[in-house]
């Protein structure tokens, strides 16, 4: 399609967002655009109309930028994206946001920021100016910076004195977002620099073993990442990951589990097995990790018999009468060969009435595909079927899986094939309303 024709279509799509309901959404949430809400509020800010406005408006804007940029300019900007990550990591790990939060709306000269963060102020000014160019922090006068609505999400809410005295407690009682950012900008980013070399490695390039990841090559280890984390010297890394998982989970709707299955339809004596459980899974719903009964913001009523047993994935599943096997953020942790073993053990323990529920990112193709493969209607042309760069979170997590543990987020085609190889048939997929990065629930039944 000719660029000018595409631009006209994109212009029309953006203009069409100016309907009364969308104007109301923008008006109702306009304070979010200009104010600096506390991080806890920012993380839970989930007004449906606002999310609709965001989803339908971002991609036309992203696509317009692509068409308006010179090709070399666009690709080169993409290539030096690593320096955005490096700059953000400097400010995150040296508590720049907390320093500015303590300074207030008048901001702080970079000399004082540098002194408080123990960094060269001239170098820090260049780093912060680069971030301000991308609207993270504001330079309100030469070399004077302040927080804005983007940088404030990096605030743990702790004082500078507290962070100086207890640096190892930075992420305790915080939203988890800063830990997720720290984990992504640290271990994940370092691992990413080894992806090409790992793919070209004759021994690792075609391997499906968890221990053959780019991260393993970077660290110089020959065991899975989580085995390495178990060592006493990796306590700090292990704890950071625990907080990071909380942060990733916090970017999804708080009722994602409740949306994933019609729990209220289960009989009184139903058994639900939360396979794997762990951080950010079902424990918040009730004391014994039960997921059943009526949907409620306060939890569940009419609880069924349930099990909170943490099964060992690759051994026989001891519970043989489950109504639901529930797996959240489990299957994406494992390459196909291992995921197949997990699902096969569950199939052996399933009854004809058992439903397998997988809650994960299910990534649409970037090309047109069968309509039945979409959990929601694809966007109009000329937008990409997967909404492109405006919805990159799931695809970024896929790259993290590739780099760190040689695993993946999957397309619906991948999921269908994987389920079939373990004796399950895909029944339906459900889009989790208000989610980011194509967070879906997949239901499967035994065959």
C-alpha cells in the first residue's frame, strides 16, 4: 500500500477516536496525563474507557511515525535503543527518581543529583537529558531536572536516607514495577547481547534445553537459571526476581484469574488444582488457593474443595479428580519438550470432564490469519493484526524467555500443536479484558 494512502487511513482512524464516548474517556482521565500520581495508583489505574482509547489510538500514531520517518533514520533509532535501556538503568539503580521526588516540583540541579547519587554530574546530565528527550524526566531549566508522569513510576516511595542505609530492601513493600524494570534492564538486557552468538553456536543454537540459553552463555554456567539462583551467593538476584514477578503480575488486571474461567459454574464439590502456584498466582483468592464460586472483588463465595499442593511438574499428578487444572505463567517457562511432559502428566490424571486452563501471553501473528485464531476482533487496515509496536509487551517477554531460559511465549498455533502432542484439544481462548500484551486464558479438554 502506498505510504500516502496509508497515512490517510491512519489519519482517519485517529480522527475517529473523537467520538463522544472517547472524548469522555479522555476527559475523565486527563489528570493522569498531566499529574504525578503515586506509583501504586499508576499501577492500578484501569478505567475501561481509558484502556479502549489507548489501545485504539496508540497504534495509528506508531504507524504514522514509521511512515513519516526516513527508513535509515527509523532503523538506526531502533538500533540505538540499547542506550535508552542503559540510561534508564543508571537512573533506576542510583535512585534518581526518589532524589527528585524528595526535591519536589521545583526540581534539582544535576550537581546535587550527582552528589546524592554518587555519580559524575556532567555525565549524569547527558544521561538524564537523553531520557528527557524521550519524556522520562523533564529538564525545566538548563541542568535542572524534575520528575514527570513517566519517571514517577520508578519511585519506590522510600526516602534517600532509607535507601542508603538499606539498599537491599529497596523493593520490599514497593509495587514490584521497579524490580521488574531492574531485572529487565540488568540480567535480561545483558543476556540479550549474547543472543546472536548463542544462535550461531553449533552446540546451543538448535538446542531446546533450558541450560543452553544466551543467559547461560553470558554467565558461564551449565545449569538452568533457577538452579543457579538457588546458590547462597545469588540471594540478591533471587530476591530481585521474586519482586520482579510481582511487578509483571501487577501490570495485568487484578481480576485476571476470575476472568479466566467461569468459576461460579463449578459444582460445590469441585476440585481445582493450581499447578505450580508461586508468586503472583492464585493464593490471594482464598487461604487454600481455592478458585471457585461466584465472581467477587472480595474473593470467592461457595468455595469448592480445592488443593494447594505444589506438584512436581514432571512426576505423576497425584490428584485424579480435578475439575480444573490451572496453570498461570507456567507453560511459558518451559521449551516445548518440557512443557509437553507437564501437560502429559496432567492428561494422565484428568477425567473426561476436566478442563485445563492456561493463563499466559498468546501472541497473534503479524500477518492476517484465520479469524478463529483471534480472541478479539483484529484492528482495521492498515494497522497490523497484532496492533504492532503499541502492543509489544508480550513479544518483549517472548524475547526475554528466549534470552534467559531458552523458552517462549507462544502463538495460538504453537499452543494448539503443543496441546495436541500431550493429549489435549483446544476448546477456546478468552481475552483478559484490560490486559497488556495479549494476556489470554486458553481452555483445553482431554482427548
